């Protein structure tokens, strides 16, 4: 189980905050690698102080799994194509592919989470993890007012995975969800 989101972690995972005994799934590891070249295609910043970062990751991960579950028995190419179409539709408000009725609450959860990007943009003029992390790294935290402002921002800012995870040029998010599903099925 992932030490961050609590969902099954099919790969060995990465140490959580430097603690080798606690491992996180590759998706939650995005929190520890916010300067990945692909981070802006994999996640968006949202403003959601009422939920912790692990809660946001667990909600998104579970919703993604629910949406993809009917496709887990399909060939890898079909799974990937379906997932790519679904993610593109969710991010752009285009028509969704045909989904079972059981997937509609998951769509609503993801749309509510993603809608909170507007508030992050209003506050920071960006929802790009890379831009905001770069700005935070450049901030002069020796100044008390700057340090306080950063604390205030971090208190409500959350990273929302959008359903993509790249290894090189390949989006392997659907593969990660399939592996998570298989691991969960073996443990049940």
C-alpha cells in the first residue's frame, strides 16, 4: 500500500520523504518530483484547503480506477486509447466516451476536483506545477513576509493527477491502474 494515498502500489515505489521503510506509488511520487519535464502534462494545481494532499490523491486515484475498471480485460492498446480519449474529454469538457452508469459519480468527483484549478489560477495566475514550484524555489524565504505567504499558499494548494504518467514519451498511467487493480484483486 502507498504510504501517501493508501491505494495498492504495484511497483516497488519510491521512499516517502526519504524514509526507505515507507514507500509511495509512482503517481504519489509526483509530489516528490515536481520538476519532472512532464509534470505539467501529468498534473494540475488546485486550491482545496479542506482536503489534505493524500486525500486528493486517493480520491483521484480511486475515481480513475473506477472509470478504467471495465476496460481492464481489454488489450493494452484498447485500454490506452480509451483512457486517452476519456482524459482528453475530462480535461476539455468534450463529450465523454460511453461509460457505464457506475462511472458517472467518478466523473463528477474528477470534474469537481478539476474545477478547483480555477481558484488556484485566480490566486497564483497559473496552475502549472512546474511554474509554481520554480517560483517557490526562487522566493527569498529569509524574508518573513515571503515565508508566511508561501506557508499560506501551501496550506491550500494541492497537486491533482490528471490521468497521465510518462516514462519517456509513453503515457503509462492506464498500465499503472491495471497493475494496481490486479494487485488489489490478488489481495482480496
